[in-house]
C-alpha cells in the first residue's frame, strides 16, 4: 500500500455554533451549509475515539509532536467541563507517543479567569480573532443582536496579557478589510502586545470575488504593504507577522536553492467536525457547498485512509497538477505558491486557476523580496 504523508495538525470543531454573527465568516456566511446538520458540540462519547485515532496516527508514523487546535464556531461554547475532558483525554492518549501541543482559537468574548486557569493547568495556548480597534472590529464582528463585541474582547485580552497568563497568548488573527486604515489597524492590534499577528485575506473565489476587486488594481497588496513598511521599518521588531515572514523565508529560499521544486501554498492540516466526519480546511467552504467534505469519518476510517483520499491528496498539493499552467510559468510562483487553494476556485474548471488575489500576491511578494534583498546586499556590502 502506498506510503502516506502523515498529518501533524488537527483542527477539532468542539462547538459548531457561535455567539457572534460575523458577516465575513467563512463557516456560516459563505457557500457551505453543512454546519446545520452537525451536533452543536462534540459529544462526550466521541472524545476517546478522536484521541485514539490521533494517537494511532502519531504512533504509526513516529511523530515527535502533534498539534491540535480547538475550533468552532466559538469553541468556548462547548463549556469548561467538556473542554477539560477533551484536553485531558488527548494528553493521556498521547503520553509516551508524541508531545501534544494544544491551542484554542477564540473570538475572546467568553474568556474569564476560570477559562485561563484551565488553560494554564493544561498548557493550552490561546489565539484571539480581532480586526483592529472598535470601529474596525465592529464593522464585521458583532453579536447576534447587532451589538458591539469589542468591549468583551478587550476584557478577555486584558486577562490574557496578565503575567500569570502571558505564556498562553499565541497571537491575534485579523481579516483584512479595505475600509479600515492599514497602519491604524496594525497599531491597534499592536497595543494588545501580541507575540504574533496573522493577517488573512477575506476568503473569496473567482465566482465570488473579494470586496474592492476590479481586476486591474491591487488594493489588498497596497493595504498589506502599508503594514509591512510600518512593521519592517520599526527600529525594533514589535511582533511577528506570519504572512510577511513566510514570504521572506520563501524569498531567501529561492535565492539559496533556485532549482528547488515549487511548493504550492497549502493548508496542511485536517479538520475533525463535531460528528467525527473528516474534512479539508474550512477556507474551502468559500468555494461551494460540500467543497471541504471527504465522506470519511473517524468511526470507520483511520487517518492513513484519510491521507490517501484523492480529494485530500489534491488539497495537500500532491496531485498531478497542483497549480494552474499560468502559475507554473509565473516568475514569482516560488514566492506566493499560487495562493490559497480556495481562492483559485471557479465553477468552470474547479481549482485549476491562479488565485483571485493573483495581482495582489505578485506585487506583495516581489516588493517584500526586493526590499529584503536590498537590505541583505547593503548589509554584506558594509560587512565587507
């Protein structure tokens, strides 16, 4: 039987519902409706089978570490008792098999001292979704009755930044909105002293393009580059920004190994839903209803079976044609990797297209490459 590339990260949907109604949410507000047919929370009887499947996979592939992200919806709606039981069972089943790095991605509104005490006891790190200051955040991230969520998030972040909890704080996740001032958003996020910021492009496709796209301009690159210049030019590194660091690493790698194969951009984790069905990353739910579904579940299938599924193989960039022909011949494909798979979708030919953000990615990646290359040349020139 063909050897598989093992998974190392699992996103577990411990709660399907959410206490906010974010209008840019890729789970509830885009093309997929499968969440309506799944349990609102991960049932207690599913915890052990889930943990055993992950431990089995780690053991079979001699993985030194696995990562599990508790997700939703809003995962804290599963409740403290259910979450603590899940974390305890995962830790127990993986003991002596692999180190288990557990995190939770939350909107932050429900964080309280008891939650953070629980996370500290079990070493669970916490990421929070926030789009900037009050005005920027409340443009999309409001409660179901339309009220602001900002004050509640602030209270959660204040608790997370306390000395006794600071080690749990993994960072902030922000979705780019062209209506928000980019430098102001960065500095508003920076005020919360995050160790890392993730800047996400709004999940969009050729069928449903992102706001502000007109085919010729590069508004998302312009927005991100304003943040990049503010971040990169600071006299000291104020925080990490994952997107920029990844481009910088790709640029340096292309310089050092120009003949290395192109690596398409993939979200190389697997999702376990609250009914134990196994799905591809949630970003694919922007494409069409059922785009993330595999038809497999953990009651009947192990993760090696999942890894061999043709849909999973293609999504992980290992299919026969992982990138569109235009991408393969593009001079900057080593920098952008073709963009996120979901953003390549068109109903005419599936994912065999450049990203709907192609022009933005070209400008963003080449600017960062050239900026960093110039600094490297200057540094070596001074050093010599």
